[in-house]
């Protein structure tokens, strides 16, 4: 009798746990408007041509065509914006930490272009971001071959469309919602491959640069969605990535508790 009472109590507790976890998952799903992931992921375009004639301003205010940047080397292209308070700086730092162990040298093995997707940013913001990155991660030759660029909405859109970078400006948070990752472009301006998200390893970076340098094009990989979008403390709304984790945790908890409850019921019936 004690065993039966214990089993019944356990079932009641598990049932309550299922309801709580389900409510948690549902609450996460309703915690404020969330951008549709399909709208802000990279739609990879391996083999696409980056518009060589698109003109941008570098951190010194000089006009440069996109096609002039690589100078016969693979181009590492990062899209983001300089006053970003979320993932943009992390993307750059992740790359810069991975580069030294690869043995790759700026100008000899690759050229870097960091292009702002915000048409309101100008050379002053580009110069400040470049100075900060050089101070933290710079190496011999980096200043000459790391290009921090700004441009018009039309020219920016030409590049983002070519590489499959989809973004939107969120009026409420005054931030851009966009995917995180870097693009590797062949010396003749063709999209070779991507590294998406953050946390790049030296081996992955070196392989991506060498692939681009050899003119090879990788097939599009499985989409890894990591969106640059903030938690807003004023509204208490979670970012998309946090919300996805909360939903997943809630659903896994529901599944686990429901499975245990089912097995207990089956055991009692036997």
C-alpha cells in the first residue's frame, strides 16, 4: 500500500511538473515579439559574385571599390555595424583571436573588409572601430590590409544581397537584427565559403582562407542561426537566441516528465 501511495504521489508530482514545464515553454513563446528566424539568417550564395564596382569609404575617408580590396589575396568579409552593442564586436574578436595560430599574414595570405550595414555610419566610426581592433588584436601589416568601410544604403544592399545577408533595423531597440558570421571571397570576387555564428577555430579559419585562395567554392552548409539582437531591459523581452533556448528547455522538460509518467503508469498496469 505504501508503494502504491508513493507511486500515486510521484505521478501527481510529475503531472504537475509537466504542467509547469509546459507553461514555462508557452510563456517563453509569448514573451514579446520575436523576429522570424527565416528572415534574418544567412541565405548562403556560394559562387555568387560580390559587386566589384560598389564604392565605399574607408576609415581614412578614401573611396575604394570592393574589387580593389583583395589585391590578389582572398578577402575575409565581415558584415555588421560599428556602434553595435551585441554580437558584432564578438564576431570580429572571434576571428582576430583565431588568426594568429593559423600563421596567415595580412596582405600576404588574406585581406580583411569590415563593412558597416548602417548607412548612417561614417569614416569616424570606422576609424574608431579599426583603432580599437588594432590595439587589441593588430599584427604587422594589419593596419594596411584591414579595411573598415562605410557606404550608402544602395551600395551596402548590393553587397548584402550578393552574399545572402538579410537584416532589418528595429525601430524600438534602434538596432539592426542580422545574422552573425563571416564570408570568404576568392581573389576574383566570388563567394567561396562561410563560417557562421561565432567561436571560429584556427583550423577552420585557415581552411576557409585556403579554399578561397585556391578559387574553390564550398557547398552551402546547414544554416546555423545566431542573430544579433539584444535583450531589452526596459521591456523585459528576451533576445531571439535566449528565447529559443528557453523554449527548447521547456519542451525537453515536458517530454522527459511525460515519458517518466507514462512508464510509471505502464508499470502499475503490469
